[in-house]
C-alpha cells in the first residue's frame, strides 16, 4: 500500500503549514540533526499511552524523511509539506503516515507542546496506526531559527 496521507491532509489546511509551496533555498541551513528523535519518541509515547494508544519507536527511514523536510523548510524560511506522498515513496515509507512541522521553538518539548495544542497536529500525534516516528530539526539564519519535522508511520 502506498503512503496514505489521510492525517497529513488535515495538517495541510492548518495555518502556517498550508499549501504545496515550491521550496526554494534562500537561507543557509546551519545544521540539522536527528539527535532529539529518542526524546521525542519518549514524550510522544507517554502522551499516546495516556490516551490508550500504543507507544512509538524511532525509525531510521522516518528520521531521514524528517531531516529532509526540516532542512527544506529551514532553507525556504517557511513551513510547507511539499510533495509529502512522493517523499514518503522516495524514503520507502508505506502505509499510514503523517507529518507535523513547526518553527521557532528552541526545544523538542516546545515543538511537541505546540503540536498538542493544534487540533490537526494533535490528531497526527494520536494517529492510531502510528508505531514509529522520525524527528529532525534544522537550524537556519532566518527569523524562526529552528525548524522541526516529525514523521509518523506504521
């Protein structure tokens, strides 16, 4: 089954994430990392378990897809999911998948807190099919500074 973007489509309509914008690099990406993925998995798992859902683990393919998008949005200086379904195919991600993006938070706690407060992003965090996550951040020399990308999958 090809990547299903049911939950991701909800997130596309959210303010700050809307559209399939062409990402054209205008800002230098200073660094990117997936080092916060394990902490994100612990935080998201605790949240999901408190809601009666299964925990999640970190997946290297999802990390790579998240890092790709974190770098892309940091370079563009704006949030966009781009060609989400194609990216999932490119990274070999099949089944249900969703993506949350955020910018400006200094920590993973801040990014997850913002996603919990947003109905569409929260739905992605609580997607029943999710079993794995990938998380990346990218730092750029622009107004938001730090960009976060979370990919959830089966």
